[in-house]
C-alpha cells in the first residue's frame, strides 16, 4: 500500500477525480473538513509567503505513518487558523493534489515587485524544491501521479471560457452549486488568434509534463499518468489502474458500486460545439485536430 501526490494544472478534471477517489474506503484524500479546500497545501490557501521548509514539513507530517494527526492539524492551523484537515487513516493510502510550483523567493503583495523578482530567480527556486520533493517522495514511498488532458483543443477551450465571462474561473463549480444552469451560459465568439496562442501554450505544457515525468523517473520515481479522457470514457477502468498503482486489488464491480453515486460536478462542454461556440465551424476546422497522445502506462527512465 502506497501514498500518492497528484500533480495537476487547471481544467484537467482533477477536482472530480479526487472527490471520487476519496469515496474508496482504502483511499484518503487530504482536504479541509470545513470548507472546499481540496488543494490544502496550495499557496492560495497557506499564503504566498509560505516557505519551502514549511511545505516540506506539512507533507512529511501528512505522509509519515503512524501519523500524529493532532500535530499535523496544529501545524496546519498555524498557517490557516480557520480550516481543519480531515482525519487520515493509517490503514489507507493517503494522497493530495497540488501544482508543481516552488514557493516564492519573496512576497511583498506588490505585483510590480513580486512577478519580475520571482521570475528572475525561477531556476534558483526550482533546483532546491525539486531536490526536496524528490527526497520526500523517496523517503515516504509516495507515488507521483500526473494529470494529463490529451485533447488540447478541448483543454484550450476550457481555458478560453474560464468563468463564462472571459475571466479566469470554473464554470463547472457554478453549475454544480446551482448558481447557473447550462441555459445561462451564453455562446462565445472565439478569437482564432487568441485561441491559437492557447493551443501553443497547451503544447508547451505537454512538453513540460513529459520532461517533468522523465526527470522524476530518472530519480527512481516512476510517474503514473492519469488521463482525463480515460476518466471520462471508462471511470471504472481508470480507478482500477489508479488503485493498482497504489497496491490495492479491487474488482471492477466493487469500483462501479463506489462510482454509482454521482458527484457534485458537471461537465460544461459535453454537447456539440455549436451549442456553446458561435463560430464553431471555423474553430473546429482550424484546431479540432489538436491532440497530444499519451500512453497511460507508468513513465520510467
């Protein structure tokens, strides 16, 4: 039985993945007991001034067994007093999702200072963070997993729409909460030049993901990709592979039983493109073929 970290980026379906994973009795996903915090070690929860040592300390407490739950909650409350972590079972695989994002060198709260300074020291931040995270995963026998969305056409479209108003955000959370319905989401006229830049960015992200997986594998940490498309097409097979990677033998029937109750998230783009894009024909003709295939086998050195 092993623990895991799911490394992710936005719009890759990981919110639904971890909520479903947490329903298995032999899986505990770290999140807030009070609130919606399913990425508990992210800087937007813990503060942009969080230091690398503090993140590694929290992760060490999470992945150490037997676990000092009181000590973990106390350490967490020092950074976020109004949130409590769910209890974690020593007899279950424990995991969380997080972005691979080294802490900032400095955080003043002034974007004009913080952005250029932390960009200038990007490589300086990456090296010690990589070493510390690799050492932690090796020491605690943590399986690194990597979210992958192969259909970069749909991935870029999700990024383009954001909150439905042209801003960063998540339409699926608004749908799930009942704040809006699908009929409330207006069609969008997609700017092809802007969309093309998003496609290029998605391709770069895939190149970075492959390099990242290889770099961990070279350190003796094989990476398990979690493919968004497989999650949608065959969730039972998806979770069987997920559980196998952690050392849990579970039948497909048992998995289907766990998955029989729906989760509180809804797909935004599950209909025909014409339902939510005005210029759907020219958009699909230009970019509908964009796809970055991955093998869902473990990435090794």
